[in-house]
C-alpha cells in the first residue's frame, strides 16, 4: 500500500512565449521521465502556467517519476529569473506538510492552498432535543 500524499505544483512563466519555449525544450531534449512528467501536467494558457495535481499518490523522492517533476520545476527556474514555482505536498500524517515557493512570478500566490478540514458524518441532533423527545409526558416540566 505505502505512504500516500496529495501533491500540487504550478510553474508560472512571464508570458505564453516563455511557456511554449519551455515545453518545446523539454519535449526536444528532456529525458523520457521529464517528458512523461510534463504530459501529466495541465496548461493554463490564460495565466501562462503549467499545473500538476495528484491525490493519493506515492510521492517518494527516490522515484524517477517524482524526480522528473522536481527537475521540471528546477529547469523552469534556471531558464528565466521571471519564472516561479509553488509546490505543496500533504502527507497522510497530520504534521506532514511540505511547502515551497521560488522565483519571481507573482501571480502564483493564490494558486494552491493547503486546507485541513474535518468531515463529520454522524447524527447531529442536539442532546437537549433528543432528551426532551424521549422523556415520558408525566416527567416533563
């Protein structure tokens, strides 16, 4: 089974041209793993960004597929100082949250948020209502 995480990252570019050139370079000279990682991503042409999100995934740093995703982020940062990256990973353990933001691309700040919530799926009848409904008529005030 293994340890699972939810992972998301965004690579932002200064413009569409810079994003298109980056994609062309990765597809032309990147490794097979890097090309496969890029194909797992989504393009946001309006905000000129490459986006990745995967839930319930084994995200181990020694996996070549995971290394390829990190390499894509590093390549984008090295390519142009105006590019930027936000990376977030939330593991199964309550305190296992990894956040990283690098680069100058300012439009990324609101792209990914880490939110922990409780989902409560049980009866929510207030105790007072339940007790008053179960009290025999002769014993009520």
